[in-house]
C-alpha cells in the first residue's frame, strides 16, 4: 500500500518554482523559439504579408524550394559508437580563414524592409559569432556602413553584373577598398524569376499601399513605426530604387552575361572569388579550370528557375569531380543544424543560410539573428555528438545516406524527342 500524506507548504514551495516575470518582451518571445520553424511563425505574426512573403516565397509553383527542403529531410544518419565527444570542435576553415561554425549568412536583398535593423543586425551578429556575412548588391545598407558596423567581422560581397558594367565595376572597387575579402559572383540571374507572391502583394520599393496592405498592417504597428521613423529605404549600392522586385532586377541585370564578364571581374578583384548559382557538374569543371577559389551550389533559394536541380543532391557529384581543386559550398533549403552537418559530411566545404537568418531578423532584430545562430549552433553540436564525431573534420560520407524520392528517367539509346 502507498502511504499518503498531506503535503506541507514548505515542500510545495520547493517543488513548484515559479518563473520570475520579465518585461523583456523581445527576449521572452525569442527564448520560446526552439527551432527555425518557431522563428518563422513569430516572423509571420510580426511582419506585413508583402515583406514576409518576399522572404518566405520562391518562384512560380515553388517546387524548387519544396524539393530542396525535402532533400535534407530525406537523409539517414549513420552514427558511430563509444567515441569520446565530451570535447567538440565546430570550427572549420573556408577560403583560408577559420569560421567558428560551418555556415555563414547568405546575401539577401531588401533586408531593411524585413526589419529596420537589416544588414547591420546580420553583419554584427555574424561577426560576434565568428562566421562570415555576405552583403547583397540589393542590400539596403551600404558597403561602407556594413564594414564600419562590423570592422572585426569577415565581410563578403555578392555581385550582380548590370547592364551598365561601370556600376558593377564600381561596386567591386568599393568592396575591395572597404576591406571585404571575398566576392560572390552570382551567375543564375540574367533575368528575374517569376515570384508570384510578390506580384500579388504589390511588393516594391517604396511599398505600394492598398486597402489590403493597410488592413494587414493594423495588427503590426511596430513594423510601420520602425519603417516610418528610420531613414528612407533604398538600395545602398544602386541609384535606381523604384519598382517591384522583378522590374528592378530586369532593368538592372543583363541577359548577355558570359564567361568574359567573369574574367573582367577576376582582374578587378584581388581577394577570393566564389561563383554563386552553379547547378551542374560541367559548369563546375569549367569554373575550376578557370581558377576560381570556390563554387556555391545554389538555385537561388528556389527564387529563379523553378524545378531547378536540388543543390544538396548535386553536392556529392561535384565534390567528387572538383573538390580537390576548389572549395565546394552549398545553400538552398537549410532550416536545421542537421542539414548543415549532412552537407559537411557529404563534402561541402561550407554552407549558407538565407531565410533562416531573415526569420530571426523579423522575429526580433539583431537579437533574433543571434537566436537563429544560437539555435543552429545547438542543433549542429547535438547532431555531431549523437553521430559521435568530435569535429567537423571527422564528418565523412559514411555518416550520411541521401534517400531519393525523385529518380531521373534515363532515355534509351537511340531515343529521340518528337517535335
């Protein structure tokens, strides 16, 4: 028989420790977020639909993004046993310098429209975490201001080639003079992708106000207060700032971009150069032969060509072909620290997050970006310890199997297409 007794008040007080109330509403909100998905939900509540959808959406039917995320879910880990993981090393070397974690922040445009701290939040959070930050050509903070805010950080610059080449060359020179050490040359954007969420929302700079957008803003006054009481939103690296995303890209970008442009940019840039937007093995080989320092496998977060190749699926083949001669990196679809661990195990030299960073920014500004990094760091450390590997360098292909739900149909010899 179980002996029962009346609980004593002192014992009850020892058992029930009430959490002290806090008026730090941002901190309370962020601490409740245990995953990037949680940050996304907070971001959606706090951000007008047009700005949130610009971050959250992709092109056409959004198949590329769905497949990219599914690819990371469709993996199987193979842990070892009885390995001492009491000491864990998450550092790695990318392009000749150390990063405290095996991921950096990818370039994102319109960032101050997501949350007013914008690139300053991202660059300072990255610098304090010891990871790289990449500023976009379509960033809303200038090259020089990002450098001034994070002088101790590792700042990279992402370049689009414009119709007016002098603009592109001028941006390269400004990034060089400001001490940026790496240039991301983006090659998958001859024109803008068909981002239907943006078209439906009238997403533009300056924002287009309609009855729908005003109604959507009513429960989000803090966003509008920030927007209206901070400096006018504009592209800090461009002179033309009016229009929708598609109009801005189509007016600025040049469909005639070619390998000759890469040679011109290479001649101007003294630091490391990474080609962003590579989507097949053949192009990876060509670029490696041209002597680039790195290749970023990316389909632009699914924001350009829908149903494009899944970068994570391409990774093993590209690493096998050129990984000994250039540094292969990957982005698109990364939403969990285990995604980063899987990519590193399959040979990636480094990885990048875009949406995950912006969800944190929208959820809580600089502190939200810190929370994004904190969540991913914890997931990376936990995954590595459960795999029983003590460092990033110990991760190998044997630790991961890619499970494919999509299998290419190969044509029979002699089969032709009917026209």
